[in-house]
C-alpha cells in the first residue's frame, strides 16, 4: 500500500470516518479540508427510495450551471 502524503495525513486528522455529519457541518468541514492546488469538486449520493422501473417514480431534472457549459449554441433551419 502506498504511503499517503503530508497534506492528506493533516486533513485526515480533522475527519471522523465513523461519524455521519449533518449537511451544514459536512459542507464547512469540506471547505476546511480543501487543500488541493486546483478547483475541487464534490460528488453527492442520495438514496431516494424510489424504483426507476416504474414510470410514476422516475426522477428527472435539470439544473442551470452558474457559468453555463462553456459551449455556444448554434441552430440551423432549412425550408
């Protein structure tokens, strides 16, 4: 097993892996432990308790990103 770095060991001391954090507390802890030299991202998993095979229980949605996707929109029309 590879040895972890100094920064990782420093940050790992702040997190209790056996504890389930409340949302606000988890976000503040995440901001405290952000030590990377690049823009970090967060991945969120939520158990909704729905069965996607049933049409009335499918979860769909869309979000608007604060800076868009970075792509310009083009449209073409022909008669």
